[in-house]
C-alpha cells in the first residue's frame, strides 16, 4: 500500500520537479568529483610542475632562521604580525618559483654539468674534510643526517651548479662606467651647510590634560602598540655528545693499531734552521737592494755571517744571535723566503738576495732535519683522545639518527622516543622568543618552536642540530598568541604617549609660524627670544652623519638647492616628535673624485646585474603558467 502511494505521488508534477533536482544534484556532484580531482597539497605549480609543500616549509624555516640571525629581536617583532609573515611566506614561495623558472631556462639552453665536475665539487667541499683531506665516511654521515641519499645530494648539487652557470652568464657580464661612478661619488660626498631651529616636544608637555575618553579611544585605535609577546611551552629531548663520550673506552692497543694503520698522520715534516740578514726597503728600494747585494758579496767572500747580521740586519731580535732563526717547516714562513730556504742543499750554503714584503733577505742554511715518523710513545695520548673523539662523533650521529627515526615514527609525543633513547623529557613553562631558556635560545630552535605549521600538525619536530655538539627534538605543548595588554595595565603609558603627541602638535604649530615668517623674508629673532629658542649652525653635514637625527638628515638632502643667495627652508619632524625649522644655506660638492670611485663602480655593476636578473625573471614569468593555490582558491599568472 505504501509503495503504491509512493508510485502515485511520483507521477505528480511537484514530485517530478523534486526528482529532477535530486538527479541533477547527483549529476553535478559526480561531475564535480571529476573536475576537482584529489585534494591539491602543492602551494604552487610552474608549467604544470609542483612546488611541493615540504620544499616550501624547509625554505621558509631556513629563511626565517637566517633573518632572525641577522636582525635578532627586530625580526621577532615583525614576525608577530600575521599579515607580515603571510607576505614573508609568499616571498619565499616566489623565490622557489623563480628558481624553478631558472632551472627550466637552463635546461632549454642545454646547460650541463658532468659527473666528474660533481665529483670534484664534492671532494673540494670543506664540510666533508677531515685533517685537510676528503673523508667519504664524513660525507655519507652528513648527507644522511640531512635526510638525503648520495644520489639525491648529487642531483641537488648538479641542479645548483647548472643554475650557477646561467646566473654567472647573466650577472657576470654586467659593468658600470667610471663616469657613472664618479657622478654617484659626487652625490655621496656632497655636504650641506645648515641652520636649525629645534622646537622640542618635551618643552610643551606641562599643562597638557588627557581625558579618560581620549585614553580609551587612543587605546582602541592603537592596541597593537601595547601587546604581550607570543609565547609557547614545549617538551624536548636533548642529545649531548659530551655525555656520550664519557662512556667511550679506548685502549692502548686500539691506539697502537690506529697508529700502525695511519702512519701518514704521524709524519713530522722536514724542518730547517737558517740565519738571515734583513735589509728593509726604506725610502729607496733600489738602494736597499744594492746594499743587500753588497752584504751578500761580503758573506760569499768569507766575512763572518753572524757579524754581518749583527751589523746590518734590521731584524734586531735575530741579529743578536747572528741572524739565527728557530727551526721551521714548510707553510710557516713567507712563501718567497721559504722557497729560497728549502732550495739550499747543505749547511753553510747562501741564498741569492730574496725579496719579501719585509725587505731583502740573505739566507744561510744552518741545518736540516729530515722528515721522520713520530714514535708511538710520543703520540699515544693524542691518538687515544682522537679515537675517543671520533667514536663519540660516530655514536652521536648514530644516536641522532635513532632519535630522528623514533620521533618521526611516534609523532604524537616524545615519551616513546625518550624511553627508547634512555633520555628524560624536559618541559618548559611559557616563554617568548626574547626570553627563551637555554638550549632553546637558538635561532634554529626558535624558528621551529614558533612554527605555525608544527603547531597545527601537533607533531614532533625534526631533529635540530646545535653548534656545540648538541641536538634536540621538540614538541609544542601550548601556545599563547600575541594579544593586547589590558588598558588598566598600560594606562599610564597611554597617557604619556598622548601627552607627547599633543606636545608635538603644539611644537608644530609654533614651528610653522616661524617657517611662514622666514619664507616671507621676515626677521624672526624676536620670536626666537620670546620662545626661548636659538639657531644652531652646522657646516659640512654629510648624508652619513650619525650625530644627527636620520629623519632630519634624509630630509635635508632632499631639499632644493638655495637660489639667488636665499636659503631653502622647510619644516622637518624628527623621529622623537621634535619639530625642526631647517634653513639650507649652501651645498658643497667635491672637486676631485674620492677613493670610493672604484667601490661605487663595482656596486653599480652589481646593481645592474640585479636589474638584469629581475628582467630575466619577469620575462620568464610572462612566458610561464604559474598557479598559486591557497585554502580557498587558485590564482593563475
């Protein structure tokens, strides 16, 4: 019966309309699923190739750490502004897009880097060297800690080197003319003669009243000026190489085995002892050389070398000992001196006159100590210490990898990782970037601890390696965003600010009256006397003057030149709110180029190279299809 009623109802016009809408909604949902496809995680694509979210996050963290290292607290204040950090992340993404465009251009030009070039570049990297030589073990350890395989590192390095080829061709071919640099030099070294009348805001604070309504209105309009810092609290695990090294035992036999297997490390190089006579250049280098030749002739003729050194050498310390120097090996002395000393064959031989940065030398070989292997007994303690250090490093890297693996596999907390590592989870109270406790007061750690991404994911961080043989992993346990302080807490501060602003306006009004009279050519001495002001005269003010307010200096060098013997006058507001009436009397230009010309020429060339780079990127962007993806929509360039 019920089915029959349904069938009957389905035949009606209303039912048909409803049924049609239902079918249409299913159809559109089906089409939408095909159109939308899987959820997109890439923040951008370049010509159909993704800029991955992990790549962006890694680049963002690195750039934030770099900026914090350079700017310190100033950057932390900027980072507290969500809009600024949104633009900051967008800037990092744009740089990744620019790199992708450069890579595409390099490929289209057929730029290549051979495997042999890659190998040479890796071997030459100081990061992979031990005792001055490439260490394959250290190479593998470091790239493994960076989460890369040798193939991944090779491909990344190849990409960087190809990119450098293109950038070298673009940026390395630009230059600036000397005339351009000289023109800029004249502007840089220009000075100006000024007269200043300063009306200090502080002089007009007394008597200014501030109502409660003004305080509340100012507080509401400027609450961003009265903020608590953003804070977090974290749990962390700390791995310390020093603690690992305490349990490492190295026996005398271990040291003996290492000594036997690494004889090249225990070679004492050939050493030589010489005596010398030094004739300084003085005011006449040619005369000094002739004197050195004359002294050499005496020595060759049989005169006592020690006596000649005492009489003629300007190296008074060695001259007292007949010119004798301490034993030395290669790599210690001036290259020219060393080359001549090691070219002498046997004791008693004399060199020709040798020129060094210190003057002219005559060198006599006193003795040669051939290279030889140091006895084990002399190096045993150092070898044991070396082995302990190396084993501690190996254990530290192994434990660091273990901590990274465990914290990744158990991302919800650090408890299981602490249990597996035999470490204690350490917890902090709330702290800001300005008062973070050690060892969290490191730019790399702070970048992670205040990471919005890590906070949203609620997972353990990657392992963060610190500079002093320590590494840690952390988990954000709480977050307090930056927020305005209550009005009651900052009321006196608000009143002080309002009074200062009002006083600055009073100063502006009085300064404007003086300025108007000066422009009209009137004498203002009576006004200055009434206001208790005086005129300060400054001659030869440079654009780099540090003793003056920078707002004032900047505006002074924007003022037009005086004309027809009349000064140029303007009203300037200094950073502290003081108002200054400025009379520019004279502009002084240097007559001869300064020593800055060559430096400026190089800087101009670099500036042109940067302009070339921007032009290249602009053209590549015009020809490319670039898509930006956000949580709400996609935009296409």
